[in-house]
C-alpha cells in the first residue's frame, strides 16, 4: 500500500489558539560579521570615502531593503486569508457568531459554520476557519485517494459527531479541550458512492477492506493534524477519530 503524499506545508504545523500560523522553510538571510569592511558586505565597486554621508546612508538603506526582500518573510495566516482560501477550495461555509460561552476562555479563531468540504458533512459544524481549511486538504489529499485505493469508491459524505464545544479535555479535566477553540472535530464514518457506509465504531477492528481504509486513513491524518486519536487510543474514542490542530503532537493510531 502506498500512502498518499502529504503536502510539504503540513509536515510541521503549529496553530496557536489565538494566532494561527504555519511553519515553512524560507531562505536564510546571512549578514557578514561586523568587523568586516563595508565594501566586503556590498561587493559594489564604489569609493565610499568620497561619497557624501547622506548618499552613503541612502545606498545602504536600499541595499539592506533589497537583502531583506530576498530573505522572504515568514507567513502569518490571517483570518481574512483563511476565508479566502476556503472560498478558493470551494468549501461551503458562512461566518459564524458564537454565543458568549459559560467559560470565557472558550473562543474560536475566525469561526465559520461549514456544511461541505467538496463533499457534504452529515451535519453542519462550527469550527475555526483553520480547521476547515485543513479538513478540506485532508479530504482531497488523503480521504478520496485512500477510499479509491482500498474500497474502489469515492467518499460522498463525511460523518462527524461535532466540532466546537466549550468543554474540558476528557483526559485532562483541568484543561480545556481543543474542541473549546474550534480546532478539533470527531469523525465517525463515511458514506461511499455505492451507497455503503464505513463506520469507525463497527469497522475499525473488523477484518476486511473497510478496516484497512480506516487504518490507512488514520496514519495519513497524522500528516495533516497535530493530534489523531482512534479507538486504539482509549475507550472515549471507541466510535470516532479525534482530529485537532492544538499545540500537542500525538499520532495514536
């Protein structure tokens, strides 16, 4: 079995609950040691001692600006950029208003209500835009490819148990769940193009191609999400995959 290729930008991910961002590799900007002569840094054949001081400063400013432009800027994902990406990826969503939660620490960065990520969800879900964006990439890059590989049919519906929920972490009662930030979703099954259904609860441990699909998919999910929990993780996850974009890293498959 050949797992679908994981996009390079998902290999290393950190999404802060209030300030999402994606780690990427960028050209390093190297500066010469301060003890070296100015002409060694610029490599421009000018006689600086004959230049007016103001002109020298102007030239240096242009050179530094050009050097920084070549180094590139680390990207900062904004809510507006994320929403634009959802539109480009044909995700069916609307911006969401969240009622004030009982716990004021619960909040969603760029909340959206999602009903379709190129295939419909069994029910619309409120989540962070950044989770919706990652789900869309997961559906396209892993779910459909593995469904065709293992089952010979496309997925036409993704079934889930919920996304945003202002509640504590089931394993750490003193800590909020990633669901409380709209950065987690619980996937329970899939409807296929032939009308059959794949259930995490019923097919995870049953022998056959459906189990193979679910296990392959769980492994692939670890390339898209920071935490993946399955029925093998604990009793709380007997009927679903927990996928989240929190600060922890755990691939429990």
